C-alpha cells in the first residue's frame, strides 16, 4: 500500500481479469484534459501538429497503476506485441494466484514462470525487481515525490530496466507531462511522419527536434504513437 502522504484517486480500466479500480497518485497530470491543452499549445508552436490533430484527433490518456505490478508488466511487455504481453500477463497473474506482488513472484519457481510464457532473461529481471522493492533499493512510496531525473535514475539501477522502461513508468504510472522517449521506434517514425521528414530521424535528432515542444512532450509522444498507428506511410 501507499503511505499516507501519497493520496490516491481511482479510475476504472480493463485489466486481465475484467474491470477493476486503478490507483493513481494524487499529482497525476497526464490526463485527457492535459493532453488536449498541451497539444493545442504544441499546435501553436508548429502548424504540422495542428494538421495531425485535424487528421486523427486527440490521443487518449493511458493511465496505469503506481506500483510493483505496473513495473512488472513493463518487463513482460519488452520486445513483444501488446496482445502477446496481455496473454503472458494473464497467465503470470494466474500462476501467482491472482497476486502480482514481489513476495509471490520470488516464491514462484522458474518452471511455473516459464510455463506462463516468460523467457529466462525476463524471469531474472522480474526477480531483480522484486528483490529491489522488498529490500528498499527501489522505494516505490517515494517515487511520486521525486523529480523525473531522480525516478529515471532509481528505476534504471534495476537490472533489466533501461531508459525506455523508466520513461513508460514516468508517463503512465506517475503521469509526468514532459517525458520524451526519443529511443522508441514508433515515436521516431510517427514524429518523422508528422513533421513530413524525408528520412526517419535518429534518436538524437528526435531528441533535438522535440526541444521546441517543451514542456508538452509526453502529450506529443502520445500523438506520435497515435499517428504511427493511424496513418500509414502511404497516406503521407
């Protein structure tokens, strides 16, 4: 549970077992209202953002719970499709008697986790995460009070968590509004298409080009993902 200084809000989302309440930190800001306001501001900065919004509309918020389970699901989702990640997560949760918690995961044998669809590498990552949470190396209660850079540092200290994984947690579990995952391929492709670039921008170019959109880059990343999936290259 979260401590008394971290108040929670509740929304409902579809989980692997149906509809259930999702706990949000009190200062969660990457909401639909913020996304609309941020992208309207980005459209004022660059008319190409306005063109994209007129074409595909606003992206939806992607709210996730703050806690161990969301970090574990990020590991499960690494380098697999969304559908595959959902199926593996379903089997993993069932293997843990419905409790995706660090204690349950550490007590589960490798064979059971492998049967759920996890690779040996991901099992190792999940065990490292569980141990870090239980031993206090990753202080989940304190993350909402940390800066973006501090959260990034603490999460990437855990084996199996790079910048992308930490950025996903910052955006969707902590609701931070100026996170820019320039290493994400779909963000780079969507951003390049949105800006009508001839060549796909590199991660460094994507980082530099997005500086003009500070402090609206989380919403811009959502738009890039939305654009990538909604507008095939042939329609550019």
